[in-house]
C-alpha cells in the first residue's frame, strides 16, 4: 500500500510518500481503507521526536481516520465489510480497572493511532473493533476525520474535567486551533458565554461564526485586561488552556474567584509560574486533561450527526503532500483542521 512513512525524526521533509506493507489484523481488529486522515499537533510532536518517548521506527503517523471497513478479524461482530466508519484515536488495553470503568484515557497502556503504533496516513490502517464509531452520514470523509481527537479532547476538558455550567463565562485560547474551534461549540452547547482569543481578526470573525460572544486579538490586545473589561472585573469561571508558557500568566489572572483552569497541552512551552497565595486565597482549581474517553466520543458523534457540533475543515491536502500539510499546520495559519485525503 501507499503510506507516509518516516525513518528518522526531524523537519517535515522526513515524511516520505512510499510503499509500505499492508497491516495484518488480529482477531479483535478491523482493517480500514482510509479515505481521510486529519492532522493534529500530536503529529508534529511525533514527527519531531519527544524526549523520553521512543517511537518505533519506521513509523506511519496519523490519529484521526475516516474510511470504510475492508476486512474484519474472526472475533469482530459489530461492524461489516464495506461499512463507513470513523475511528476513535485512543487504543487501550480494554481490561484494566481504568478501561473497565469507562476512563480508558487513564489506561496505563493508552496510546493513539499514529503515536506508539502505526496510524492512518496510509491507504490502510488496523484498529481494534471497539474503536469503530458510527459514521455521521451528514459529513464527507474529510469532515468526519476532523472530529475525533480535538472534539474528544475539548469535551473531556470542558465537560469531564471543568464541568461547565449554563451561564458561566469561558475563556477559550487559540480559537483557530482544532481544540479551540471545538471548545467554542461545546461551551456554547452547554449555554456558557464564550470569550475567544486568536492572533488575527480574520480568525476571530470565524470564531464569532462558531458562536463566540466576545473576541480578543492576542497580538494587539492584552488578554487579562480585555477579560476584566468584558466581565466587569470579575474574571471567567473556566479557562481552556493549551498554549502553555506564552499565555499561562494571562490565563491565571483571567480567572474569577473559584475559577477552574483546564489544560491539555503546552504548544509554546512547559515552564509555568504559580503564586501559591493566589491559588489558595482565590480558591482556584488547576485541572489537567488528557485526550478523552470512548464513551465521551460516542456522545460527541451523536451531537455531530444531529448537527449540534460541526467539524471545521480549513484545508485538504492529498496524502502524498503530507510534508506540505505538516509545514502548513506548523505555521499556525489555519482555522480548524488540516486534512489529508487518501
Ligand atoms: Zn486499560
């Protein structure tokens, strides 16, 4: 089969469009003929290499897959050959206490398609049967592939961890990112008031179309000052963080008393400062969030099928141009998802 393969970590040009062996499925797995694979920041980290993580090489990246079932293992009972499918990105043991309690994103063996195992930047990918999600018929393959990773991440942050409530004020950083554009829709779905930030007015207008109530251009405005102005000095109940060092202080200072900051990443760096007096006297909560559960993703897919949540596709590249797609995502000029069409 044709696939995007890298033999060493590095810049986008390590990604080669080449021949690779078709995956062999196990009895509890399916083989999916990939139609589209959406990119995530995770793909950039995996390609560049992560400290203390040894990714098996050569490697096929890609976590967000839509396609058709091409083959099923002997034990597979819930999907048929030819059926359209979206894959949940998280692959777990399915047997530990965390998995059995439905908290499969806490499984010690948790990985994603395209992370410690081969992913979907290829004509075929193998995945466990339990990763097959119902296909939302209202979406194209490119749109469907844009849903899983960022929507499960944003859902777990806002619903699973921060427990957002109707009427609350939510600050969402980086509205142009996949997580940001998903978080705006989820926060609005729960009846929150959304303040979104982005680095250009063009992106802010798109955030507004997704439902954001207030907009902050973080290149020309100071986030904490604008939040104070918009909330009449009160601050917000929830901050959705994934930017890291560059925005950390603004995020903390934007919280109202008893506010919750939930973070799923640190694209600009891991170093963060915290004044403990501020943490306890204002009774703040700092919440870490990692991916999402398959159960949450099933809920997300229902809301996608009913049109309540919508994929945001920025640009589609052919699979062979994965290197260009990575470089484009690295430039942060996108609003929403960058997708490879297979
Ligand atoms: Zn497990």
